[in-house]
C-alpha cells in the first residue's frame, strides 16, 4: 500500500487504531481522526512517521469538506476512507428517547454519508478510490437492546450496495466489514456487568473466543488493496463464525 493515503475516523483507539497500524505496516500513510486530541497524539507516537492526526468530530457535518481538503493539501489525495468512528447505546427499545435515537443515527449514519460524499467526489474525479464501512452483527441478526445502533448499521449496509452500484463505473469500490465481538472499550461497556450477554455471544461464535482489533485491521488492508480489485458492494463478516453459528 505504499504511496496510498488512508483516512480512518476514530483511529486513535480500539478497532480504528489497529486498522491504522495494519495499514502503516502495509506501507500506507494514515490520517486518524477523533474528538479527543490526547488519544490521537498517543496513537500517532506509536504508529510512527507515516501517521498523522486531525482532531475532528464527524457529527459536525459542515466541517467534513474542510477536513478532506486539509488532508489532501497537507498529506495527499485520500485513496482510502475507513468510516470506523461509531457509538453504541444499549437500552431496551421502549426506553430509548427520540434524542438518543437521533444521536446514534447522526454519528453512525449521517456523518458516514457526509464524509463518504466528500471523499467520493474527489475519488470519482480521479477515477480511483476505496470506501470502507465498519458495520456490525447488529446489522445481520436481531440483537436485543441496540435498536438505534442496529438501525444505523443496517442502513450503512444498504448504502454500501447503492454506492457500489453508483461508483463502480468511476473506479471507486465500496465495501463493509461486519465485525463480530471484538475486544475493545465499546464491547467492554456493552458486555461489562452483563455476563449473560457475553455468554450468549460466545456460545454462538464457533471459534469460541472474541476477536482482536487487528483481525479487523488485516481485513481492512485486504479490502483496500489491489488484491480486492474485483470486490465491491460486499459485506465481509470478521466474526469467528458468529454470523453463521448455531
Ligand atoms: P471505541 O469506542 O474503542 O472507538 C470508537 C472511536 O470512534 C474512538 O476513537 C472515538 O474517539 C471515535 N469517535 C466516536 N464518536 C466520534 C465522533 N463523533 N467523531 C469522531 N470520532 C468519533 O469502539 P470500537 O473500536 O469497538 O468501535 C469501532 C467501530 O467498530 C465502531 O463503528 C463500532 O460500531 C464498530 N464495531 C465494534 C464492535 C466491537 O465488538 N468492538 C463490533 C461491531 C462493530 P473520540 O471519543 O475521541 O471521538
């Protein structure tokens, strides 16, 4: 991936950090974003000279054109966008307020579309680019107490197919990775203090253990590489078999 520039939202922690790490190892330059500067600084120090950060809140939709412009001017044309930033809300559906629902959908769907559009305009012009979405098992089957999260991730899965149809004639590929249960801060929050949920997740994972953030990183490198040049509109589960487990 040398010579390529990858923009990874939420790249300072968890899955996003390991996507950035795997892409750096594969030779790419990476730009990671997030709301908090401290984790981004620490991440860039660990990732080395091929990594850069910009503090940015993806829900500030009006900032996203400027973000892409800034990166393209200072680092180079964005060849790969990984829409990784996301938030979760675990709550019984009947207790979810409209404000809470809107907050999840704004981060996980509206912001993903707005940033994708900003990058895709330039990619279409250059007739080259790769867009990657990070979805969830909550877009594949009925996980209880994540109505807003599951709705947002299901919408992104749908968007992948639509955008792949629109952009394929312009040299731009669009795919999703659907992680299973991966050990990060987000999953610790969702599973912590809920051993029953943890056991259920493990029982239907044939490999019998949770995944590591780098498992998603390796898949992202593959999907973003020329080795995946004939793959578009796909959703790749990286889940230890969770989505097909009995
Ligand atoms: P983390 O909570 O560890 O990381 C989320 C990252 O997103 C953080 O770096 C956070 O940084 C950033 N982020 C959140 N909101 C915003 C925002 N408004 N603007 C910019 N950055 C933001 O979670 P994971 O690493 O577990 O999750 C990464 C992705 O993977 C998410 O999309 C999640 O839905 C998905 N996923 C995770 C699974 C798991 O088991 N862990 C399973 C399935 C999917 P900051 O707070 O500084 O903004």
